[in-house]
């Protein structure tokens, strides 16, 4: 992996330095159009399962357990992560997400999963 992973809320303006923009949520962000979000890929498959997402409910107190469970899901379904790893070989990737909490969301977990070396091709 030679390029960096960036994070950005779907409600922030796209920037020239964003590189390849990937929406990593299962649901489209409320109140924004495709033109406003300007994504290159909507990778729904990398988002947490509906059960895990609902269980977590963006409760920061559950963050460590959410990450543990989500990493297991990512390991069980490696194809979407492999897509990101391939793209990172050629350019920077910005993971786009809708959550208000910028420290406890699936994009943060995906970035950690990839950067920690847990993701393997």
C-alpha cells in the first residue's frame, strides 16, 4: 500500500486532494445529492452488517466491541477490502461516511483495519 487513506463526511465539500472517493455506508447519506457527494464508488458491501450497525448505534461506549466484531466481519468478507487495497496501490482513497461522530464510525474502523495490517490480499 503506497497511498494514504483519508476520511471525510459526506456533508463536507469534496476536495481536489481527495483522490478516489468511496462511500462506505450501506445507506445513502440523508439530504445530499449524488452531485454533492461526488463519489467514485459506493462500496455498500464493506459497511457493517445491519445487525451490527443497529447494535452499535454510534454509542462511543461500545466502540471497542464494535471494532472487534466489525473486524471479524471484514475478515469473513475480504473482497471489498481487497478492492480498496488495489485502489490504494495507485492513488489516495477517501472513505466517505455520513455519521456525525467523526471518531467512532465504520470509516475510522476500516482505515484502522487496513493500516494495522489486518487486511491481507
